[in-house]
C-alpha cells in the first residue's frame, strides 16, 4: 500500500502558509496543542521554516495574531453598524460562521498571556485596536467620545461572537445584536 503524499506548498509561500496554519492549529488544538511540528505539518512545510521565518513559535503566533487582526478590522470598523443595521449584523454572523477558527484563535491569544507572558503585547494590542476602532465608530454615529461606552459596546459584541462560536445559534446572536442596537438607539444623543 502506498503512503499518502503530503501536501506541499509552492516555493516562496511557506511563510504565509505557516501563519494561516498557526491560526487553524491554535483554533483546533489551543495554544498548548499548537506545536511547531503540528503547525508545520498543517502548513505542508518542514518545521525548521518556523525558526527560519519567525525565530520561535511565539513570534509566529504574534504575527498570526496581527494577520487575523488586520482581517477582522473591517468588522470592527462598522461595529456600531453591527448593532444598528440589519445588513451589518448579518454580515458579522456570516463572517463568524465562515471562519470560527479565526475567532477561537483570537480568544486563545487573549487568554495566552496567563501562561505565555511573551504574548501579552499581542493580546493588549488586539484589544486596544478593537477599542479604538469601536470608539471611532461610536463617534461617527453621533455618540460622545467615551472610552467606557466603547469598552461596554465592544465587550457586548465580543461576548456575542464568543457565544456564537461556542454555545449560541446564529439566530440567537442576530436577535441579541438587534437588542443591542435598540439599547444604543436609546442612548444616542438627539441633535
């Protein structure tokens, strides 16, 4: 019986493949289970490329976090619209449904500093970026420049995404986002 052939990535694409594989591997197995060997196997490259490109697994995870953050910013940029606009709400839940491992990866990265202090900066950057973008989105919708409000709104959306990838149905999340929109409409200052 012949051995199954391993998938191989094209020359020059190993770095990107490793970043994407790190996201998927952490999403499936958690940070502890995202070993150098497992990530490389998922990427279809030799595990020495992690050291070659990134220096360490932790550096790879930091870059993977930045990659996912960049992809997610378009969602955060319309974070208030997510609650106020039906089309934006649907877009959010569809995005989460289509890439739950990205969301799980981000939650793993937020929790990681308790076990891996080297990842604290990545977790802090992730949430600082999301809070800043939420605050900008609130201001654009006529809300006061209020970091506490931005934190509360972001925490609500963040918690709903966590529920969507873990325990709630898409319909339940859509209903909760609509209710959050109703609450925000009631808080918005009148012109």
